[in-house]
C-alpha cells in the first residue's frame, strides 16, 4: 500500500458538488486552559479539504476560538471542568449535542479537552452515540486519556483512528495488557495493541509513524524536519479525520446497494466490513504524510523558529504535492 492507493478515495472537485459534499467534521475539545488545540485540528481539517468544521467546546473556550477564525462554527456544548452546572440529564446527551451529531460525517475527539471526570463521562456518552449511528471517530490527546481509562468504549469499533504519541501509547498498552510494551519492535507492538482493541487503527506518532489495525501495518516515513512543535499532533488529527471520512464514504458510495441490503449485524460480519476497515490505515497514512511534509516545508521556509501556525499554512501545499497529479 502506498500514497497512490490513497488518491483513489480522495474525492474529485466537480461542478456538481455542494456545501458539505467533501465533509462535515466536528472537533470535540478545548477548555478554559486549552483553546489552541481544537482550533488547529479544525483549521487543518479545512485546509486538508473538508467543507464544514464544527467545534464542540466549553463556554469558556468558545469565545477565544471564535475570535481565532470565522471559518469555524463553534458550539459551547461541553461541560466546564469545574463548577456545579451539568449538561447531562442522567445517561442522556442534551438534544443540541444529539442534533449536531446527526449533521456531521466524522468526529475528531480530544484536542485540548482536559481530563476531568465530568468531561470523560460526557465523552463516553458521545462515543456511545457515535457508535450507534456508525459515525467514524479520530481520537487524540486527552481523548486518549479517557479511552485509556475505559477501553471498552472503543473496543471492537473498527471505524476509529487512535493517534497516540510516545507516552500516550505506553499508557494505552499498559491499560490493555497490564504490562509495559516492547518499544524495540514498535511495528509488532502497535499491531498487538490494535488486535487487542478489536482491530481499531492506531497511528503511533514518532520519528517513524507506525500504523496498524491488527491486519494491515504501514509506516509513515515521509520526510519531515527535526523541529517538533507542540500543536503538530492537532494538525495530524484534523487531517486524519478528513481522510477517514473520505475513505469510508468512497466505499459506501461504491457499495451503496449492498450496504442497504444488509442489517447492522450482517454488515459487521461481512467481508465488505473487513474491506472498509482495511482502508482506514491508509487514511492514517495520508494524514501522516501531509503533516510531515507541511512540517518540512515550513522548516525550509522559516527555520527553527517555526510554530504550529506556520505548519498549518503549508497543509494545502503539502496536499497538492503529495496527492494531486
């Protein structure tokens, strides 16, 4: 598998497209202390090619994020980290959250989310609802902290990409196996964890990005630079969400009649479902490639002083260089 395979599911730009055709993404993240991360994830999704991006965040984070860019649609639906006010009614999500989830194609969960117990409980309800309507999910950052504390929330749900960095991967592995991972053979270790979690796709970030869903294993080795800025992972998660949506949508369009004829259980057990899930590592590879190339282009232009905003600027150029003929 290669970047050429990714080109096959990237939608073509035609005059028949309408607003939303190339993706309606929702980033769930941000809190009083962290407002930049969901902004970078959302803007990278737009720069990568998604049409519409919603940000679901806390009330305290919503105004700063709105001020960063008018291109993002910001909703203050998340509970604050502190305070007595709760948005939850028992085990049910608020209607405004349920309505938003119906409008979108793919979720990006975690950038700047925070780790409070209230936030995690809210997140588990969102993941449960997303699974019930087969909404694909990319999970990063503090979203992975919540997953680490409750692996069952994503267990066996194949329409997921997890994007852990080094310490996040170790915590996930320890939670799954109750022992430390073998970091000397990351290709095998990432594959083991993906299998343990029921064939979710894992993109373990590092000097080489190791990707596996337990069946297919890939490596992201597009040249980047040695300058690693803190928001680069947010850019990757935004791009991964876009590619995840495109990959799954391409198969659904090509097999529309077959999918319509199968009930949920039959689809989960069909060969088609296996084929669909095996496209997801390619989506992760595409995000890895764009992020690395954008980092390199920014570094060549600016040097060691690059910041996340500089990398974001080159997401579109990276896409063109890698995926346009």
